[in-house]
């Protein structure tokens, strides 16, 4: 069994960072994400939650969260991982991308540690999930890569308590750090924000190539179940040629069975002059992806039971019917197969579905959900 790392504590919520090195000019380079911030003592990185002192890099939000909430697993979104179950979800502050359309910007762009009102050791997170009847915990709301040390320790604590661990992430992590980050995880939803390098450069202040490398590596080199989400923004990343290129890459590098979610944008943060995504646009993209050969393509953030349900790729029967986050029908056998053609549905399915539905419940650490 993998054990948690004993972190070098430098303060109540400060630990020595794991991934960094001293540069020739005496600064410290963060080796956690492709941004590779170089800091002199007293400076903070782009993510805000990592800084440098005279001895090296520090992570400054360890054990602190912006809040805890019990969500449906489908909200992450994960449709092939413990469907219908509840998941204890939390984030911290900061982010290593600069997305102009961020829909959790009050958390991910936070520059005030006072927003982190909850204090919780990894063991407390795991115990709360158990008491609340959750089958998993999610590191979400802001990107868990920036609080990797805390997320890793929480994932190990969850595993020791019989709870699964899930990351909702943009996949912006270095080769040096990704193995340690993904090793204790059971599932991840990775945002593929667009399939054009210029979009990543202008809209996210990042690099598409680094994200594609992460997605392919997780799929090929780990046991982590992954699903991929693309937020379609009208006029920016929704063109048929771009969707076609995305699907072609998907089939070549991931195969047809990794679920792909197209979700609806709403104006937020610094992208307020673009209209919400029309449902017809999501349905068009889904149809294009299915026609290209992807087997499991979903729509999100709209009313679309057809686009949110899981069909058998063998006989086309609906195996799991959904209405947003509610399961409305379940036909899988206990072994996760289609009852008509016996095809094994890829994913992680329990003997029976959960019944959490679309509930969302805020919790305090230690109260188990009330």
C-alpha cells in the first residue's frame, strides 16, 4: 500500500514544495507545471499559492479549502465512473492557467488566503467522506495541480479509508510531476479547452501541446479512468474543422472509448461579450464526434436527455438514461455489460447505481454531511 509523504511543515498551511530546483542565477524554478516560474525569495508564482523563501519553493495553501460540498459524480463530469454516486468535492485557491472565460474565477483567481475558510488534514477529509456515505472525493473548483502536495496526501488518505479519489484538472502539469500526481488517483476529468494552439495562448495563457501530452500519457501509462471535457465557446473553439481535428486526434491517441463531453459556455469573468452556447451547437458537435467514430460523446450544461445518456455501441440500446445529473434508467448487468449483446461497457461501474441524483449539499469538515 502506498503511504503518504511526511511533508516538511513551514507554517500552519505552508509546506516545502516538492518540484523545484535552484537556477544558475540563484533563483528557484518551479518544476510542477509547464509555466516554469522562476522566483527570487519573496516572490510568488503565477498560481499565487507557490512562493519562494531563502531555502527554496513553498506551497502555501496546504490543508486549507474554500469549502466542501457533496455533489453528484456526474457534475465533474464523469459518466462512466460510479454513476449516481455522491462525491465530496473541494478546492483551494489559485490556478496555473489564465483562462479569460473561467467559470470558477472567484476561487481559481483568488488572491486572498482569507477565502480559504476551511482547515482540514487529509485524514479529516477522508473521514468526512466516509461519514457522508460518499464513494469518492474530488479535487475540483480550482485546478488541483497547484495544490498537488495536498491533493496527493488526501488521495492516499482516501484510499486507506476505502474511498476513491478524483481530479478535475486542466492537465497542465510537467512530466517531472505528473507520475506522483496521478499515481494515487482513480479517475480524472481533464479539460481540453480547445484544439488550437492560438486559443490556448490567447485565451488561457498556456500551451495546448502540454495538455495533449498529459491526456495521452494518463490514458496509456496509468490505471486512472479518464474522461475529457471541452467547453464550447461560440466563435472561438466551436468550428467544424476544429471539432474534426479534435476527434481525429482523439481516435488516434486515445481510441474510441474514452468519453468526451461537450459543455455549454455562459459569459463570465473576462469573457462577457460572447453569448451563451446554443444547445444546437452542442448537439451538432456531438453528432460530428459520433460520426467520426467516438463511441461515448455527451453534452452538458443544457437540457438534453439523449445527449447525456449512455448507449451501447454494440446494439444502440440505452444502458444508462440521464436527465442532467439524475439517472432515469439503468440496464447494465452487475458485471457492467449490456443485457442484450453482452458488450462490456468501458469504465468503473458498481453492481448497482447510486441514488444521489442532482442534490448538492454543503458540509463542514467532520459533520459528515448533516
